[in-house]
């Protein structure tokens, strides 16, 4: 790695740290890019290359992760949606279902006693949502194969 590559990674980490800390704030790509000292388009390309997902996708994953903890604590779906910075309950529910595999309401009513018994650092890692391959891609592959 060149010194410039290392500097770019440090700038990208600053932007990622902003997302991790300020996920509930209205964040857009230009704001994140300014933290990384890059243009929005260049920032988006470099962020995706470094972290495997777009800045917006990373932001939404952090928001869903935090909402999972709030829902486990008994907060309503609407309140959890607003608390993590989402403004559309429909978009929040769709993204939550995409990442977690069940609706926020279904997740909320489940028993989460195993998670509450874990140390917080273990629970955070264990419950982190993992982005799965898009079902649309799978559908396109099935259609093309037929």
C-alpha cells in the first residue's frame, strides 16, 4: 500500500466513524464525503471498495442494528424507527425485513432472553445484521437460467 492509500483509508475511517456515532442524524453522502475530504462520487466508490457496501447501505445497517436493540427493549416499531433517524416507516420496515429476515413487529415480540444474558460486546456481534444477496438478483438468475 502506498502512503496515499493509507491516507485515503484514514479519511474513510473518519467518515465511517461519523456514521457509527451520528446514525440518528440526517446524513447524506455529501456530508459523509466532506468528512473524508473527498468528492461525493469519489467517496462513494472508495467507501464501497474499502467496506464492501455503499455509504448509505452502511448507514442503514447501523440504523437497523440499533433499532434491533431498541425493539428487544420493548420500544414500539414506530418509535424505534424515528429514534434511529428513519423518516419513513415503510422504508424502515422493508430494510429491516431485508437485513434481519423478519418484520420489525415479529422481531419485537420474540423472546430475546439469550441476548440479554450475553455480555454487551458479545450480543452486539451476535445480533449484528448481515446483508444478504438481494432476492432480486436471485430472481434474475432463475429467470435467465429458465
